[in-house]
């Protein structure tokens, strides 16, 4: 078994995300149209799916530090594969709402392991490493969502079969090429038991910052899609926005990697600049009724996410012990998962009581506030590195 390296880690992130993205875009449609349940029931099922994914994030990080990444990701992936076997043979009611969260648990745990391994790889710059993981994940999402919609139109059973094929491919990769890396805590003698250290100052603030940005970002995955249909813009054009998202990521990745490698100042401003792009993206939607405004907003949003979301695990990875990579990467994974779960609900409640423009303004306010949280958290985190 070979020790995990950057290339196979990125390939694994791609395979895992292709499989996962076959299902998540059609969850609501499947529960409402095929299983004939209300949207409220669909929302409840997706909420429990998010809770189990959250628990998977935690378990993945905990086990990563305790038994190693190789065993943890094998267990996680097998849990997901078993859930998919069940869904292939029975995706009716109540099998679907039971097995879907179990699948979420396995996938959530596996993704935390991938990030934790990424934090331990010192041969590649952490920011470049997580940029590549992020691109692999997003390319997988783009391919999976495109194929998933097409396959679902043929027969739903094939959606779960396709997911199982990609997850099985990931499992084989894990078996042979996801060996643990040799990482030992500093100042620990061979026979000394591992003692859990105090959480690094600033970590919680960085997690809160990440969560606040995801609360705003999640409106694009949920409430904004409904707004487009009310404006008479077809669902196909909304899907095209996410194709644009993937294209922008692929096009601008080389430039971002170049800046990371050659300009030391870039890392210091990368994440705050990304948040500014988020703010401008929401500002461009105020009063918008034409599709072009949403295209511009998506381009700005994508530039922001390319700077913020790979940057956070890289910052945490650089500022915390490699021997506790699972612990720290699980904290930020849980923050993102929780925010993605409550973000659409909070946005929907605000829209019901006011309007989409008010929601955009609220998102801008939250993002501005997040910059102050990040500044404080970054200062505390970096101050304790040395």
C-alpha cells in the first residue's frame, strides 16, 4: 500500500464528489414528485441528511487522529456503499429517508479525511494543495450533476447504481494508494500516551467566519433558484449558472496558483478579497430581473469561493499540528455543513417576511461582519503558530 500523495488525494476528491453529486441536486424533486411527499417532508429529510453529514464530519476527524486516515476512509466509504446497495434495491418510502442520511454520514466522514490528509502533505504548498482539491471536487460536482439529471430521466435506479460505481472506484483507490503518512506529535516519547492539546486560539473564530460565509453562499443553491423561475427564467438556465461556475474555476485556477507560488503577499489578502467578491456578487443582484445580472453575479461569486473556501483549510493546516489534522479539519467541515443546512431556511424566512432585495442586503451585512470575525481569528491563530 502506497503512502497517500497529492495526486491520488485530488483524484479521490474528484471520484467521491462525482458520486455524491448524482443524488443531491434531485433530492427534493425525487421526494416530492416520485415519492409524493410534501415539500415540508422533503425539507425534513434533507435536514436529517445534513445532521448525519455533520456527524460524519466529526467522526471522520476524530477517527483520523485515533486510528489513521486509511482505516477511517475505508470504514466511511463502506458505510456509504452499503447505503447505496440498499437504495439500489429499495428507494421507496421509508427506505429513502433512512438510507440517504446514512449515505450522508459516510460521504461527510470521507471528505473530512481527504482534507485532513491534505493538511499533512508538506511537499506541496498548503494553499495550492487545497486549491487543487477544491477544483477536483467542483469538477466532480459539475460532471455528476450533469449526468445525474440525464440518468434520472431514464430511471432512478441507475442514479444509485452510477453513484455506487464511482464510490467503489474511490474505495479501490483508497485500498491501494491511501496509506497513512508518518506524522508524530512533537516532544512526545515513544511510549508516552497521546494527550489531547488545548484548541488553538482563533480556530473557533475561523470556523464561525466560514459558517457565516456559507449561510450567504447557500442562498445561490436554494432560494435564488426559486427566484429565477418566478422571473420566468427556465430551470435549464439556472443549471447553466453552475456550468459557468465550473468553467470559471478551471480557467482561473492557474492564475491563483501562480500568485500563491510567486507572490508572498497574496496569501495575506486571499480570503478577505474573496469575501469582497461575495459582497459585490450579492450587490449586483439588487433589483435584478435579467438573466445577465445573475451570470455576472455567479462569476463574481465563483471568484470569491475560489479564494475563500480552499484558503480556509489551507490556513488551518498551516497553523495547526499535523498530528491533529483530523481534529481541526473536522471543525471547519462541521461549520460549513451546519451553515449549508440552516442557510436556505434563514434566507427563506427572511424572503417570506420581506423580499429578495432585503435578503441580498442581509447577506451583504453578514459578509461584512464576517470580515471582522476573520481578522480577529486570523490574528489569534497566526500569533500562536511559532
